C-alpha cells in the first residue's frame, strides 16, 4: 500500500528544499519560509518537503524528508518520492563550505534526473568581475577593486571622496565600513572611518592613510574585502535609500520581476539593511519626493529592466542553473542606476504582495523544471530502446 502511495505521489511535481542539519536543531533555515512554500505547493499541486544534509540520499526511488502537518503544527520525518527538483536553502556559507556538504552539492548537480538550482552563495568580487565582462551591465557598476594595500586604498580615495569597504563573503550589511576624505578650512586633509555596528556606526578620524590603514587591517583581520566607489544616493528627508529587487524564474523558466521594495537607511547607519537599522518603505513614495510621479514611473521601469539584464549576465557567467536572486540597486540624484549587491539566497521579503508572488514563482518554476525532467527521462528511455533494437542479434543454433 505504501509503495502504491509513493507511485501516485510521484506523478505530481515534487520539490525538496535542501538545508543543513546538525545535533542542535531538527534543521537550519527559516522554517516559516519552508512552511509557506509547502502550503503554496499544496495549492498548486506540487509536493514540497524539506531534505537535510544529514539524511541526504539520492539512490533508489525514495528519499528521507520532513513534511509539515498543518493540523498538529509539527514536522514529520518519513520516506518520500525522490524529488524532481532540489531548491538549495543551506542558510550560511560556513555550512555550505563544509567538505561533506560540498560533496552533496556535487551529487545534486551531477544527477541525471534531478534539477538543482542556486547551488552556492555569490562572492561579491566575482559578481563584479562577471558584470564588468558585459557592455550591457558595465554601466551599472561603481568602481570596485579588491582591498589589498594602503597604496591602492589611497589611489582610489584620490579619485573618489568616499569608499565603501565590504567583506567579499558578507551578508545583511555585516562588516561594512565607509571611508571618507575630508578637507577642512585650512585645507588640511583628514580621513574619516565609519564602522557599522548593529544599528549605529562608530566614527573615527585619522590624519593620514597609514594610520587609517592600520586601523582597517586590525578590524578586518584575515577576511577578504572589496573597496567600492561611494555613491551619493537619492534621499528621503535626508536619509538615503536603495531598492531591493526580487528577480525569479517564472513558469516558462524565464527571468521575471517578483517585486521591488525600498530600504531607507537608519539615522545613524551607513547602510540601508534592516538588521542594521534600516526600514522598509514604499519605492514610489521615496522616489516621488525627488523625481515626481512621471520620473518615478520611468525609473522603476529602468530598474526592472536593469535587474533582468544583470540576472541574465550573472547566470550566464556562473554557468549554474539559477532560479532566483535579490539585488540591491541604488539611484543617484541624476537618476542613474547603480548595482551594489546580489544574493542567491534571498531573505524573505516582508511586503505581502512580493511575498505571495515569490512563493508562487518558486512553485511555477519547479513545475517547469519537472517537465524538463520528464522529457529527459523519456529521451533516455527512447535511447535505450533504440540501442536494444540496433544491437546485433546472436545467430541461433
């Protein structure tokens, strides 16, 4: 009876959400997000379950996974059909980089009948290298270099009055610093360092780059950083803001815009990230204050167009199958659009309309990928039949 049930279930598209598990918790990641995806899957006729790294196995016809019971509000571990699609939601780089997890990633990517998307976190430096390769995306990129020596830092500070220093493997604004070149009335030059700490930034000043560099090196230690041209963003009531764009594949497997949100910087913050004191706001309202109604419509159209071009270039350069990414895009006072960051493991958008669309897109993309699997399987079976027919027959005695 159980085998029959699995066979019936296998007829509908099945998606496994891959996440990390250890002894501390049942599994890591945003469980509320997983539950929402399971619920949306049920509404659309797609079976969704959670697969963990500790119970990972893709041999045979079934896999160990966790389903959610909405009546008892509890998780149940059980044997389930092999997924058509695996959605990577391992939440932290430190987990993703573990050798055993890397091996799991390779198994997923090489599997003949399973589609695996968003295999890894993005590297900030690599992203800018990819986007600089294309003339279509170059215009959106601020001057960006690796932070290596005090000499290189000083050279870039001579070209730009302010720079942002960002960890290459950072997340949610953690570790970001801002360096500004200041000149007082006596024309003597000082350098200001603003360091983001939770919701506020701590400011210190230095009379030369050597002193500044010593402080920066102490703070970053062995972590890899980039330095990036500071952009004077559009502001609302003297607080800068940027736009968060969620770009996802749709039911045709093509990039689409799930929604555009806005993040307004906190009063004492150098970033717009919500965990660092930023707040969620309406993009049309914030843009409207500086560009008017017509200007805002044009900018939002251009923002969406830029995000799609950037997403295609990132996927093409990565060589991986990607299904979603969030982007931080800024608009300066002249209306020019700037790209700051992309995240292959987007955090949950709090705007209800974007949230709903994001869940639906993921399920529709799963259905699209599962159809590819069916075609692959049929082609594989057809190939076997042709081989069997064309094989030379042994002479009968």
